[in-house]
C-alpha cells in the first residue's frame, strides 16, 4: 500500500509585518478545532512556520495572545450584531415595533455562540484573559454600550432601569447558549408559539420588560 504524501510544511508569512495577524489566524484555527487549551505560543508558531521565540515580538506570553484573539472575537460578535440590527426597524418607538431591534440583537448573540462554540467559550474565560487589557475592554464596552443604547431608546415603563434590563437580556441569552454548548439543553420548540425555544424565551422576556401599548 502506498503511503500518503506528507502534508506540506507551514509557510512563513510573506511579509515581516504579516506575522502578528498570521499568529492570530493560526490561534483562531487551533481554537475552533481543539479549544482554548490547544492555543499555545509554540503551537501557533509551528503553524506559521516560525521559531517558538518569534511570537515574543508581538505577544509577551500565551495570555497576551489569547487576549488579543478574544478582542478580535468580540469585534466579530459586534459586527454580527450590527448586521442583525441593520435589518431591524430603525425607530424602536414606532408602530409597536420597539422590541424588534432587541430581538435581532439577542438572536445574533445566540446564533454566534451556537455557531462558534469554542470562540464563545473563550470570550468568558477570565482565567485565560487579561481583563485589564485596553483593546479587550474597549471591544467589550462598545458591545455593551450598543445594547444599552438600543434599550435606552425603548419606551420602558417607569421604574425600569435600562442597565438592569440589559444585564437581564444578556444573561438570558448567555445562560441558554452555555447550557446548549455544555450539552445540558438540546434544541427544542416552544409548544405554544412553535418558535425555537430560545426565541420564545427572548420574546417572553421583552414582552414582560416593555409590554405593548394598548389603544384606549
């Protein structure tokens, strides 16, 4: 039996300045395939065809590498949410459509987590990431601020705090995604609406948060 041809060796980046993005791309590939524990300085260096010392010019250590990767992933998540919002009604106070944009935001969060389980898990690994990193904190803050902006535009009833509402909505989505990724939940449909269960949960939360106005 003929032995299969060996895989070609990893290629070095074509330009000197391309090493940092190449290392992050390799880290993302390893993350998707094998999880965060597989992403090490040596592994990404090997994947890029450089010495294990070369990444030190860009990342001081594994924590620095994973933090930079997480910042990129938060930016990806923010882009997915912006794309979802682009297709939602522009005026949340118009014609009773106030929760449509928040629904789009929440659905995008759930979709990202289920589609990219290892990326989503890394985002919340405080043990692996530098929470004081400016780039990481900046992407997280911008994402939260965007959700708060949408909630603040909603005509909430008196006594409802937009920040509490934002944390509640995010917690609902995050808890559902985490339980799905850990195998504790499986995909089901709501028995009444026949919508995916997470969609029904989001709708129920938003209906309780901002009940639709009824004409007098």
